[in-house]
C-alpha cells in the first residue's frame, strides 16, 4: 500500500491476543517476549548466533522450524532500488559512451551505469542523497551528496551536511573526501550543487562555495570569493561561469540584492562581472554555457515569482533579455541543457497552464515551447547523451526513476529501475506449479503500463505487453492460461477504465474497449490507486473490487466492457486492498481506535485495528475478523483457506521499523502472529505494495526494496536477485 506520511512513535502489544467474531490470534513467540522485543537466536547448545552464524546453524537445524517455535520470521538478503524506493534522480554524466547517474532513496543512493546504450544497472551504493555527479573517465568520478540532520526543539529544519565522494573503480566503491556542514540559517536555499571533472582538474559548487581539485577529486580547496555561489557552469578546464549573490540575502529577513553573472578564463584565479541581474531574493539562478560561446542564465525571484532569462549566441559578446511567459508563476525550473542554439529546461508542477514537464527555449527567436507535460514530475533535470538520447531525472510523489526520450523530448519511458514491477505482483500456478508459480506483475511509469512475467521466482523479468498511455491498477489470472489487466488513463485525467485480456499466458493481448460503468461508480473508480483495487477472472466473465469511501464496490461484467454493481459494503475507515479468493471477496480496513496526539513536545501515534470482512460475491451475510489493536495493515492475500496479513505498528505506520505477519490456515477462524526476528534481517522495506500467495507455502511480497519471496509458508523471506 502506498504511504506518503509516516508517524514517529513506538508501540507495544500484549503477548496473548484475542479477536472478535470467534477467531483467535496466538502470538507465537517465546514466553516473555513482545512483538517489538529484541531477542536472540540460539543454537542447539543454547549459544547466541547471529548473521552468518545463524545461516550456518540452519544447515544442521531447520531455520523455519526454529523461527516457528518462537513465533518469528526472517528476512534475508539485501534490498535493491525498486521504482517505489526512488525519491529523486541525478541526471547522467557521460565519459565517452559510458554514462553514470544516481537513484536517491531516503537515506542512500544507488549509482547506476550504462555502457554504449546498454541496460542501466546498479554498480554501487553511497550514503546520503546524491545531488550532483561527474565522471572524467569510465573509472574516475565524483558525487556530491546531502544529508539532513534532525531538527532541534522549536526548529523547522535540522543541519545540512554536504559531502564530496570519489571513486576510482567505476562507482563500485566510494571514499568521502570532503564534508561541509551548514546550519539551517546559513543553508543556501537557492543554490544548485554542480560538479565537473576534466582529468586531474575539477570544480564543484556546493553550499554557496566554489571548490577546485588538482588531483582528480582526491582533495578539494576553496576558491576565495566574496559572494555566495548560486549556480555554476564549467564548459572547459579553465573557463568558469558563476551565478552569485551577496550571502546577506538569505539572512535576517531575506533582503533583495543584485544577482551577478561572473566569468573566469584562468581556472578561477580571477573573475570579472559579465552581467548584473535584477535585485531579488533569488529562488533559482541557474546558468548553462557551452564551449562554443552559447549560454543562458535563468534568474527567478522568490518574491514576485517572475523569471528573467539572459542569453547569448555569439561567443558571449552580447546578451539578450526576456521574461518568457512559460516561466511565470510558482514553477521551479532545472539547469538548462544546451543543444545548439536551443536550451531545454525541466519544469516542476504547480502553476497552470504549465503543470510540469519539459520546455524548450529557442535562443535565436526567444520563443519558449512546452514539449511534454508530466503532472507528477518535480525538480526534473535533463541531460543529453552522446548518441542524441535525452534523459530526464525527476523527483516525484509517484514511483520514479531515470527516463529516456528520442529527439523531440515528447515521448518518455522509464529505463531505470525497470524491475521488479512497481504496482502489483500475482502468482499464477496455472502457468507452472503452486510450489514455484510463474509471477505476473504490472508496472506504470506515468507514460505507459507494462505487464511482466518472471519464471524464476522474481529474479528476472520479461515484458509481455506494453500499454501506451495506460496505468495498470490490477492484474488477475483465470482458468487455464487466461490473464486480465485493468487500466486507467495514465495522464491522471478522469479517463475510462479499460480491460486487457490474454488467452495464452500473456503472449497475445486484446483490449476489450472502454468500460461502460454505472454513473454511480464513476467517482469511485477514477481516483483509485494502485493498492485499492482487485480483479478476478471467472468462468462467466470478470469481477472488479474497488475499496472506496463511503462504500466498497464489487462490479461484474460478462464481457469486460459492460459493468454492473453486484455488491456494496459500507466503509468509513481507511480503505485498503481487497482480495479475491474464489467466490469470496475479502476487504481490509484499518479502524481508528484512538487518534494520535502531541503533549509536552512528544508525539504519540494513532492506534489502529485491522478488520477483515469476507463477502460472498453471490450474496449472503458478511463475516468479519478483527485483528489486535496497535497494528497498521499494509497488504493481504489468500490462497484457499490460507491467508496472510502484513502489518506495521500503527504508532509508526512504517514497515522499516518492524513488521508483523498474521497467518491463518483455516479461512480466518484462527490466526498466528509472527514477529520479525531482529537478528535475521538486514534492511526492512519502507513501503509495501502487494502480497500474493500460492499453494501451501509460496508467497511474494512486493516492496520498495524489491520482491521478497518465501517458499516455506512465510518463515524465511529472501530478496530476489540478492
């Protein structure tokens, strides 16, 4: 389930738990331990074993059996960078035909590489969030990262730490070579970090300062300057362009001051002022220069939101100035990228009629044009590869990554990360076996949807179908080799529901057409998210369950086009993913027992209680199962009478701080709680998207860190490909 807000607090639960409607939950853990108590694994002799020792001990004694005896489960392997983990991206830097970029998670970044247009792949990881990257050769590079510390009492933001890292082995390992600390009062809000390498010579603009290296990035020295650096361009090893302003602008009330464009032709030893811009409190002041003498300088005022553009096309001999309309309003824009006499700029959403995307600015005519509109892209930066391919590196509230487009910059697709799918994964036993089923997943990159298949338990994926301008919301497997996918318009508009079907296991697909939905359900269908819809393929047609407020809906269609409402279930709480199990539809809700509170500067998270409701599609009374208080249900799945619910603590609503599994073997009559074995997990996921079960032992949990697979009923889970 997608989560955008996390609450920071702690939660505890009782050792023995009872639930409503006659069901019971047994907390299968050692006496005296609680769901969040740290306990150790012991071997047959009673000695504590951890890490690899536990793995070795498991060879002689069953690890699943040991975990079962304590009511625990384990997560093994290392999480990767799935699309849902990526918060923002750093645009590629190319050394010849080899490109390097960065995918930023919450506290670390993955460095990805592509050689001669081949698939982008992770070559290394680095602490912090990368904000700039440069490579002088396929092996030598530098990255600037930023990390934000906790805020002190009464402060809105904590201190910021910038680091410069060096690699000499193509990004496989990194060494921190410089650290710069900035308090919230002195942090340069308008500054755009930049780094460039030319063999042994290199430059970096970070935290308002200009730095220079003479040894390939191993050491850095400050270049003395009176003003603060807002942006920089380094078209050659000796020529430097700086966008500067008095550092007093950002202190004691933000007083406007002139923004200055300065140039150095001797590697930063001397500078002279080329242009004096408007007196503003700068929001952005980005500069781009080519070695041929083409340049553009974009200055945006925080107070008026107005943007001025200065540009030159004749070797910096003369400059023109304009205030092009597309840059008006509260829109942030990227550092321009020059291609001949045209500058390309990425725009953030937030101000009509330019909701975000890519804009071109013709330096010969002064005309600006919107090339692509992407409502979910924020702070997007651009880059052009040596073969002419364009790259977009956005941050986004939706799963994101590195995008590519052919010339024209109007047809984008995500190229990294590409797996696992980011919306939903199901197990299809009909295409293999219940012990090791084929996995079918759906993915959406904001421009197109894809259906993907894995025949090796999630280690690798191949694309079965691409659906232009569609966003898949649910996938289902039916009798034989039937598959079906429900999609919505990928633009975010109120587009119609579509159903795509395959009769041969995904080899060939047919779009059945726009759905004819009852007027009463249109408003419930359109805002549906990736985690709150479920699809079922039956012998007589299709069923679609939608979790919405104030009523959950079940729709039926004989042909995938004409739909009717067959059931409604009242719902006044936090609606989550429904799940079909034959002719039964299970609903999962988190009931709010007590809201969160804050007293004496201390926050206490809410108390939630997961409630499952089973409804027969053919009618009849509903059956409810109430799980214990204090848990935030994230995902649910069923395989016959076997069911599983994945939960975090409701005090934090954050799976990275702990997970609990509730498992039933008898259609929800009794439940067993399994708590995470604290010594047998590396890094927990921060987000859970979907869960699927097959047979008596198989399960796959889709997370932002990748796909977790179990083949022993949920005692040991492993990150695929780890």
